[in-house]
C-alpha cells in the first residue's frame, strides 16, 4: 500500500517539527525556519516552495519578518493567517526583549537595549522615534513610540517633555531608525538633540543618549551632539 501526497506532506511536517524539538534552530537553514512557521498557519500543503520564495523576494529571514503586511500578502500563497503568525512571532520576540530591559540600570544594559530597539524599529520602512523614560537609578519607567514619516521624524519636543513630567522621569534615552540603512546622523538629528538636551536640563532631566538604529546596527550620536554644543553650532533656542 503506497502513501498518498497528503501522507508524505504530513510526514515531512512531523519530521521537521521533531527535528526542531531535538536541536532547536541551530541546524535549520533560513528557509526551513520559515517553513516550520508556515506549517502552523497553512494546513495540508507543501510550504517549502513558499518559504524559499519569501527569501528570494525579501532577501533574508529578518527582512521577511520585518516586511509590511501588504508586502507579504502580495506573495502568492500568503494569507491573513500566515501574515498574522509572522507578526505575532515578531511581537512576541519584542515583548520578550522589552522585559529584559525593565530590570536593572539601563545604562548597564545597553546591549539589551540595542537588541530591543533593533527588534522594535530597526526593520521599519518608516522612520520612528522612541523615548525611554528613566528614574534616578536609570531604571525604565515607560517608553513611548512616535510614528514619523519616510525620511524624517516629526516628534514635538513639547510632547517628549510632557511625558517626562508625567512619568516623573529623571533621565531620558531617545532613539530613531533610518530606513535608508545609514547610521550617519543628519544635521537635523544633531540639532534636535541639542535642543532637547538644553530644554531638559532646565527641568533637571538628563538626556543620557540618542541612538540611531539602521537594520541590525545601533549607533550613539551623543559625541557629535557634545561637539556641536562646544562649537555652539547646536545652541539654538528650543522651540516647543
């Protein structure tokens, strides 16, 4: 008695899952990771071709998971269940990393903070701005995500300061992503930081850092902000 196509496909899925249970993802290729995820959203069909097609279209596992829903839905075979699963997987990872930065001195956990920010905004195709409000011991009180436009952020200084006062924050870390992939800060990035730092100082709040996130990379622009302050190129009256 032969095996049907259905039996063979189900057998492959079972072996793929058992292999994961035995060895985690260490021995998995990127397309196999996507294939494994897709088996939980798409029943009864061979999802290996779809997994490979996603990698061809977006270029990497990270870029597949960072892709916007409308981009994923443009791939034949991808439906709401699959897109929803990918989004849930990424949001779960983000929540996991968020918990890791909520304990201890934030300035002693910059690697964990970088991981969180890369997951949160690193793959966004639009520029986004994150403010992290800290207490006197640099423990995280809260964070707020401000949406931006494609090539610039439109974050009002007034809103950041208001949030600091509402949280009774003593310190602040801000970050924004560059969808272009460049870590180079713009003049506007440095000017914004100078204004924000000067304004916060009048309220006895310290701007501890301003980070640029580009894909899986993270870079502080505070040395450039301090240089601008010393040369007076960034010293303007804050407009809120």
